[in-house]
């Protein structure tokens, strides 16, 4: 048996290799409440208490009744009273948000705010109860169904996420134990091998057994260590039967329970430091460190179980989690990938100097050719085999050698290749096309909501350049990230957030505080210039632009003769410049553009009165 000092050395080595990933895995566990929940004490301690007592000014301290009273009204069958109480709670939340316009967690506007208010006030439960009562014409039946549905929904969410997450996290730690790289898509390994429900069932049975044993206290302590290895066992073999996994863990931990307790006790100093730092050291080091340590401990107990040939040890059959396959085995397993990787990649050898720098960095060329089209197709091929090449080279876990290989991935069918170089003329047309689409989007949204046409934006032409600018910046600045969709998504949100925030700020300082949009009151907003749901929309839109819309537009643009394309681009630039110059001194303003009251106390879904405004601040529709 390896000494604890050696296990910790190995754990630190693996943590150093995969620091960000391991920290992220443990942080997710803390947030969802799967493990390490105490590590978030720094956040919980900073959260202000919202409780208040009833006074004549209920907008200050809140109504005397709360969500629990709404639920009691539903249970007692007083749905109208429950609805009225939920409405009062919602009104209080909105009033508090209106009173403090600087709050990041606005609760008066937007889809996120509406959704959160409906949950925290209980109005969603009331509406469901009313719908069920209307459907079944029976208060008792509708109440029973509502309770059952609520219980099933809560249990289902817990069963499929919080309950099974320890297995997912330990699988990632196990792959990091042996390999230099662990890709984020491995979080879905249970889904890919169709073993998610089996793993969730095993973990549920463990929790039930532990709960029963904790009734005897001493038995609970003993079984805590007896079942210690179940998440690791299931992470290695998700197909193992639940009771078999539990029995195997007991056999592996026989004679090692006290040793495991001492191992846990050796982290007492880090636990104390975590308390002194309000959980910061736990998040940044202790949680991933201890998990990495017990991953090494599991690997050692597994080795001993194999040597002693304990019963069911043969079920621990994912050997390539603990040793790398030799190059010959990998060559026999990935012959197609190795052959494809050996093919030379097509490069644009005619690009040199400044042109090559622009093409490599921003993905832009000054002219198009057949070589460009061949380059795009070859990049699509490289992207498809990229992950498999890492496995063939032994850098990541070889999924083809797994006892439970993933289903064969479908080949991406289509001619839209997102790894490409855009011409200058394509970038110009894409800018105007996306600016026009953004204008259509906002004008249509306003017409659907309020039944009237309004020319949205600062300019007078049919374009909103903030959409075009954001789209072009995503294409150019994030060119290097296209092969990594998660990073592309996060970066798109960042770029769009910066563009929208500083555009709003610039318009305010150059037009005496005039605003063309205001997210004040939206949940998670910053100074009213950006908000969470807007950024999420921009992030999703950015992905659509990068991987679908821009390549399709580029394909269409390539079909246009330069004799038509170049004069068209020049004409659009001239018209746009004239609009910019005129709007700099005579911006587009008016009702629905810069003068729009957004809130109606009777109903947030009703259109506000035309031309109305608040007493102190202007709030504009977006």
C-alpha cells in the first residue's frame, strides 16, 4: 500500500495538470449541492436577509405573509386568496427593484425577472393549481395531482443531476489521473453510453442505505466508509448492478476504514483554513485536492483488490483509466484517424507577410480563390477528427477501447464549413445583412408587442449597426476559438456585452444622457446597459452566426460577381456614412425609441400608454 505522502504527491501533480478543470468540477458540485456545499459560505454570508415585518408601508418591509402562506392557501383550497397573496408578493418585489435602480438583481422587467418572481411569489403554483382544478372540476383531485407533480418534478431533477453528479465528477478525475488532457464533453459520458439511469439508480440506493444506517449512528459512520468507493466504482463501470457496486465497495474497504478516516483527518488543517477564509481556500484548492487524493487512493485500493482477486474485482475492467495503451494498440484501434491525420493539411501557401497575418489572426483575406474553397473543406475534415487524433496519440482517454464505447457519431452532413477565411467584401455585406436583421428583429418585436411600427435605433436607415458590429467582431476577434464551441460561446457573450455596454455609455455621454435602451429592472443587469438574458441571447445568436448564418451568407456572396458586389458595398458604405453624419447631430428619437414608459402597475404585460414616462428617469423599451 502506498504511503499517504506519496498519494498526496500524486494528487498534487494531477491537480497541477488539470487545475482549472478540477476546480470547476468541485465548484459545480458546491453550487448544485451535491458536495462541498459549505465552501459557498462566503456567498451565503454576503447575501442580505430578505425577511421583513408588515408595516403600513409594505413596500419597505414587505407583506406580512410569504410564500409559505401562499402554499397553505393552495393546500386549503383558497386559490383566490393564494393568487391575491402571490400578487402582493410580486408587487413588493417589483417595488423594491424600482426603488433601487442600481441593483444587479433587478426584479421588475424581463423574462428572467418574470420567471423568478413567479416562483418566489408562488404565483406559478397557483396558476398550475387553477388549471388542474379547471381540468378535473375537483379541488381535492387537482390538489393531489399538483402535490404529486411537484414531488415528482423535484425528485426527478435531484435524481438525474445532484444524485448522479459525484459519479460524473469522479470519472473526470479518473481520466485526469492517467491522461494529460480531459475534454469537457466527457461530462456527458454517461449519456453517450446510455448508462445515466443505471448510475443514478446505484447512487440512489447508496443514499437510501446510508440514511437507514445513520438511524443507528454508529452504523452510519461505519457504512460511510464502507460505501466510500461506490462513486468511483460506478464511474469506472457504470453498467455494474447497484447492489453489486455496494458489495464491491465494502470488500475493497475491508481493513481500510480506519485508514480512510485518518486520510480524511490529515486534511484538518485545510478544513480550518477554509473556515477562516470563508470557503475561498476550499474552492481554490482543498476541494479539488482532496478529490484528487481519494482518486489516487481508489486507484491503489483497486490495484490491491485485483492482486487479492477479491470477489467481483473483475468488474473493475476499464484498465485504460489507469494505464495508457501502447502505440501499437492505439494504431490498431484508430487506423482511420491516423491515416486521416497523416494526410497533409491544405495551407494557403500564396499568402505571405501581412496578408498571412490577417488571414491567420482574423480569418480575413483580400481575395477569394479555388484554393480557399479547398482549404475550407480540409479544415472541416480536420475539425471532425480533432478529438479522435488526441485519443490516437494517447493524450486523452481512448473511448474506442472503453468497455462501453459511445455510439458512433454521425458525420456532419452539409457544405457549410465554419472554419474559413472571409473576404473583405463578405465582411462588409455580412455587417449590413446582420444590421438589417437586427433592425427587423426589434421592429417586429415592437409591432407584435404594441401593435405599431417604430423605426428603432439611433439612425434613420433600416439598420442597427450594433448588431452588425457585434457579429463582425465575433467573426474576426474570435477566429481562433471556432474549433472550441464552449469557449466561442463564452467569448461571444463577453464581446457582445462589451460592445453593448460601451455603445450605450458612448451614446449617453454624447447625447446628454439620452438612452436608446435601458435594462434597469431586469434580473442581473449592469447599470441598465446590459443584462443577463440579453447577453444569453447574444451568445446564442453569436453561435448561430459563426456556425451557420455567416458561412451560408458567405457562400451566397461568393456567387455574386465582383462587378456587382464591389459597387454594392461602396453604395451601402456611402449611404451608411451619410446616415451616421446626419444622426450625429439629429439622432432618431421619439415615442418607442427614446421615450417609452415600460412599466404598468396593473399588468406588466399590457402596453404602456403612448408617450408616458416616469417621474424621474426615462426607461426605454428594448
